[in-house]
């Protein structure tokens, strides 16, 4: 049985895809990068914005042809769109064999294997018995940089966001399970782990909170770097800042989603902070963690956002000075509280504001990259000539290094998004 995995959406969706691929392998299936050679396609989907959902639906539509070439082929649709639309998906796309929603993330493989067991045994290469290996052993080599989901779901009440209704409320994985998985991933080649959760710093389990978990993971031998995303600004405590500063592996990069710089809009978004409180949080982080680099998320064109409100977002960005930002046009999502508000910012205005905010971000990124030129940075090689700094800057160099090594790079110049340099000297600890 050969399978092909396609992931759309956030890193959590990508992590779900990678985990499912590992579980399929444990069951004796083989991964293929070529859909034409696959007996099964496993697709995880995103519904955070309408555009993301449309992308998923259009891909499912196009896979009709793949399925028609051999009706024994299996198409499995998982993730947020599967959760939201459920059986409406199979009605619209009868060529789907199995729909499994995001609330089952972490158990996709067993659900798929059970739901399709008769079909799988009739497939061109029937499924052999599951391998008798412990859970961690199924985790793929996956390269030196891997993700690890620590919280599923979200208990936040941001008015624009569909995630809590799609993925359900927050559920934290037990500390032991996380430590075991981290250990297994390190054994299988991971050198950098990114902890994932919609509100990753809301973690609480077995008497430990998020800073405690960072400290516990920091002690794992073989781990070189630890990142996390996305923390919620209201939960960025002094204890968290201290853990970032004090933990050897925790990187000096924090993705801190602002969403807006206007108090009135932040109130309507139900973010739980004002512009000044947000900026103070960033300032406190910077005071505790020297050279920390901040990135953020911005939504433009939220219902009732005026030109003056939007200007507040632009001036907030100038104060925050993020190294980068992901900027989105507001997209009204069914069942969210904000969907009850008139989506009254016209599409061309949203477009204009998005372009303006992206231009500001481009300039801030340029400045952040230029500030690195002439310096020496520590890079974790993800391939022989590409890696990232602790602060998250993409970096390229010429003479090949071994993937997984920490190397020292002298930065000579920067393109739009990437630092370019030469290996300074081996810096492996
Ligand atoms: N419209 C536009 N952007 C959204 N995001 C979440 N929901 C919406 C929406 N309805 C953005 C936020 C969030 C990121 C993951 O997606 O900026 O931080
Ligand atoms: Fe998209 Fe949110 Fe689901 Fe991630 S959790 S795939 S961003 S809807």
C-alpha cells in the first residue's frame, strides 16, 4: 500500500500530516512523493479563512481525475475542512472515501485504517500487519527540524476565529508523553523542535505550566534548539521570559500575534489586551531576553475598521518593529461572533490596506536583515547549504555542511528574505 500526504494550512496541520505519515509507515504502508504512484492520498485541510477552504475544495475537485484512473484508489480528507463540513463534503465530492475531522487529530491513521479496512485489503498491494514497534519508533527521520504538538484545540474566544469551534477546546498532552515523543524524535535525528499549540503558552498539565515544560525539555540530551508557536500575548509572563533567557536551547525568537494596533478593533476582536498592553509585553520580553526577535500576525479590514483605525496598526508596527509579519485580509467565518457584524470594509479597501501593511513589513524585514550583515550568526543546517539562525532568519551559504550541525556563518549580504554568508568555523558543541 503506497500513500501520499498533502498538507494545507498551519504548522499544526503539517504536523498532523507528518504524524499520520509516520503512523501509516508503522502499519507497513510506504510513503510516496508521487501521487500517480499512490494507492491512497491523505489530505489535511485548513478552514481559517474562506480562501484556505476554497483551496482545499478545489484540490479535492481536481483529485477526482486521480481517483477515476483507478477506482480502487483511496482519497482521505482530514483536518479543519473535514471537521467543519463533514458529510457535506462526501455529498459534494462522492469520490472521497473517508472524511475524518480535526478533532481526531493524533488518531487519524487508526481511524482511517479501521474505516477503510475492507477496501485496503482489496487494494493492489494489501496492507501488511502493523509492525510491532513502540510508538516513538514510527516517527520518521524527518530531518533535523521537527514539530511537536503539545496542545490540541483552542479555548480562546477571539471573535473572528473559527478554530475553537472546529478543533474544540484546549486539551494539553501529558508531560510524560511530550517528553517521550521529544526523546524519540531526537533519537531519530531531530536537533530542533518547535512546540505547537494554538495558544501554546496556555499549556498546563501534571502540575506543570509552559515555562516548566520548556525547562524540562531543555534538559534533554541531544536537543540543540527549542522554539514554540504561537504564544498568546496575555500569557507572556515574566516567568516565560525568564525561561526563554535561561534555557540553553530556547531560541531568541517569539511569534507574538498582535492582529491590530487599534484599541477599538482589539476590543471587537476580543483579544484581551490593548495596544499599549501588547507593546508593553513585547518591551518586557526585549528587556529580559537580549536580542530577541519578534514576529507577528496582522488582520486588516476587520468589520467597521476605519482608515484611522488602520493607521493605528501601521504605527503599532513601527513601534513593535517585528522582523516579519504574516498579514491577512479579514475573512468572515460562519458561526464566529464576528460573522454577526457587517463585513463592511469593501474588498478593494481590504486589498489596499493589505498592500500597505505588507510594504511596511517588507521595509522592517529589510532593516532586520541588514542589521545582521557583517556579523557572525549560529545556524542550524537543515540542508547542506540552508538553515536558520536562532532568531529565525533564513540563511544560505556555499560550501556544504552536514545537516543537523550547528555552524557559524559570517553574514556578507541579504536578499529580500535570506541572509547570505560563508562558514566561519565549525561551532559544533
Ligand atoms: N480572517 C483573517 N485572518 C484570520 N486569522 C485567523 N482567523 C482569521 C480570519 N477570520 C489569522 C490570524 C491568526 C492567523 C493564524 O490567521 O492572524 O493569528
Ligand atoms: Fe487552519 Fe486553524 Fe485548522 Fe490550522 S487550526 S489548519 S490555521 S483552521
